[in-house]
C-alpha cells in the first residue's frame, strides 16, 4: 500500500513549503490541502510565471497531479474561482484536476466583516488577523451554524442563508455600531444570487473527497498533503492567542482530510535558514536592527497573502525541535541557505535564557517568551554563490557545517536544501 507524504511548516509560516511540495508533486498523483483558508499562500515560479496559490493545492502546477481541497479547509468561493480562472488562462486543465470536499465550510461576507469588527474591538490587544474571515468561519463550524459546500446544493439553502444573515446582522451591529452600512453590505437577495452563482460554477468539483482519497490509496496512488501556515500558529500548540484558527500540525492533516494515522509516511518539516513571521506575538530571535532589515531585503520577506513586511531574525532551533516532537518529523527542508550565506557571521539560537533559567525546551507561555533571551552559537558565513549547487558535496564547507549542526541538534536529516529562488535551485539528498 502507498503512504502519504506530508509537508508542514515548522515556525510561523512562510517557510517556503511550496518548493518542496512542487518537487514531491512532480511524482505524485494527488496533492491535498487540509486546513486554513485564503489567509495562507504558497508562491511557486513555473517557467518564469509566478503563481500565488491560496486555496488550490500548489501541486496542481505539475500538470498531471490532481488537487484536492479537504474538509478541514474554509473556502472563499470568489478567491477560489479567481485561482481556477488564472490557472485556466495559463493552460492548466483544472476541470479534470480539482476536487473540493463537500464538507468544506464556506466563507461568507459576514465572516470577513466580523473578523474586522472583532479585531477593531481588541484595540491595543490585536492578534494580527488577515481579516479574511477565517476565524469566524471556524467559529460557526464548531458552533454548528456553518454552511458547508454541500449545503449550497440543498433545497434548504435559501432559508438557511436568510436566517444566518439576519443573525449576523444583529451581531455585527453589536460589535461594530459605527458601521451604518451593515444592512446594505448584507443584502440577502444579492447575497443569495451571488452564492447560487458560485455554487453552479463549483458544482463540477464538489464531491466526497474522503472516499476519493481512500480509493486512491487502495489503488496505490501517491499522495502529498500540503500544510498551510505552520506549527507555531497552531490553535493548540502555537503561541496562543497569536495563532491561526485551525490545526496546521499533523493532527489537522488527519482530521482535515479523513486520512488515518496509519496512512502517513514521511513528514517533512520546512524551515528557513533564518526565521521570520508576520503579525503580532512572540518572536525570541527577532532582530530589530540592520541585520534584521538585511535579512528581510535579501530574502524578499513580504507576505504572499497580505504583502506585509515580515519580522526577521536568526534561526531558532529550540522551536524546530518542538516542531519535530509535535509532528513526528522524518526529514527537514532548509530554504534560503543562499540568503543567510551572505552574512559574514551567522547566529543560531540553541537555548532560551529566562532570568537565569536556561532551557532547550520550547513553551507557548507568553510570559516566559516575553522575558526569554536567545542563547546563540556562532557560525562562519560567506557561502558565496551556491545557486548552482545540486549536491550536498558541492556546497562550501561553512554551509555544510551549518546544515550538519541543524541535523545533530534536531535529530532529523535535512533532505532538501533551497539554494535560490528558482524552481530547480534545490539540493535533494
């Protein structure tokens, strides 16, 4: 029987998962997205064209791989259709290469409005939401008042939507009384017509993806699951409340697809050779100086979804060890080795010092993280131009020493090394 390969982010997202997914999808029959919504994104360059994929699994860019959007994803139909049309405009046969779970929950305009209203109400305690409506959609899912893809095709859709719209209008007027255009923004007839049209456009893709995936495994087909966001943004295991609204760790991969634990094969954790994050919350190795600015510019650290400049710092191996434990990583992918190699000296965090208490164990306790100082180990940089390296042996000694130390500290082999921005600029070990 075939096994499912999983690609996960180890830090706060934006680690460059797309490149590893792109490589694995070249030999995969199916690529699956399990969690999150269009608050995430994978950017991949193919034949000089840059694709920013927010909902459709980026593995579909192989040209033969079928993309599957699992039940754990929350869908904005407008964004999804834009992605479909963009792929079709570039020659991709999406009709025969995309499946959408009938159980996936649908994002509506009132979810986005509630997202913005709640963040506004937090005032000085903002969590850094993208305002895409992800959190409120998951809230409705677990409060059991959400709309799933299958609901769009039921006879009860019109009345169910009408009831929800009226309830959400009342809530929004409570949370954001300054918005006098709520009734206009949530005009029921316009909303019903809009989502009925979305439903018809998406009808060819919606199906029972749980059965579809298991039948694919029974036929010995190869599946890769594309993680969105990352370990430290996990609703349970991340630095709560500065997290996303789903489980982008290994547990979410299982519940977001219907695959079983015994179906999982390799679990690849993706990191950068430095650290970055977008949004509010703790970041022990963050650099608020010229080095941080230089990493940002060299690594083009601006959000795929938001365009926001990312906060940058040295590599934090304490968090990566935590990601290994939580996800059961079997291999690592290290991206942007070329970027960090431009520094003369490179620092790597190997422990935290919190008021004299030194530990190599990560905690999500915000008080501890707020006081923690990184304990660094220094490495020699100046790797030179490594973009043409295709084997580990071709790398300069300083770069090899950097990678070997990561493997020793985490206890997981580095299987992929990103040496440049292009699709082929990657060492596979």
